[in-house]
């Protein structure tokens, strides 16, 4: 597993795609969202904002883990159970997540809950990931 964290719009998905390409992790495209590059290479990406939870269990890249967590909290489900499932069913996945813990603490209790749950999930995934990167201005720095 590889975890990539950083602020919004810092190049996490592009970096994940390059890691996947260089590691030759992408083999078979599925029916969900496909990201195509210039050379007609396709990469399957589970988008946290719109794709099913099942897609996260089979796609080689999960983009926007924090958005999956937002949806899980709204549905009243367990974030820990979701992370357990990822670790068990998709152990070689590359995960991107926005870093929500920096900045002003939100006034809305739901936003604070999201911030805490996302941070705790990232900490847990960072412990079990073989590599962890932090993205700033499109530059990935390996921190584990």
C-alpha cells in the first residue's frame, strides 16, 4: 500500500498515476472511472466523491479517501470497517487523501468530525503502508 497526502489540488492524483505506471501496478481496467493519458494507457481510479465503496476494494488507485470518509460518516457507517476492508481486500492500492488537519478548526461539528476521522484513518494507513508521500506544489516527498 502507498499513501499520498497533501493539500487540495497539489498533484496527488498525477503522482499516484506515475507511481502506478512506474511500478506496473495497473493490469486490467474495470468498468468504473478511467483516466487516460496521452499514450492511450488507461488507469482505473476509484473516486471518493462518486464511486462505490466496492470500487475502492478493487481499483489500484483510490483518489480522495477523505471523500469516501465524508460519505461513510453521512451514512452513519464505520470508518474503521472501511479501512479494514481496504487493508484486507486491496493491500497493494495507492491512496490519495487531502490533508484536512492544517488550518482553522471548522465551526460545523460535522466538518470537525470529518477532519478527525480522516486524520485518524490516514494515521492508521500510514502505519501499514510501505511508502508514504506528502505532496506540495506538485512535488512528492517520501516521508516513509
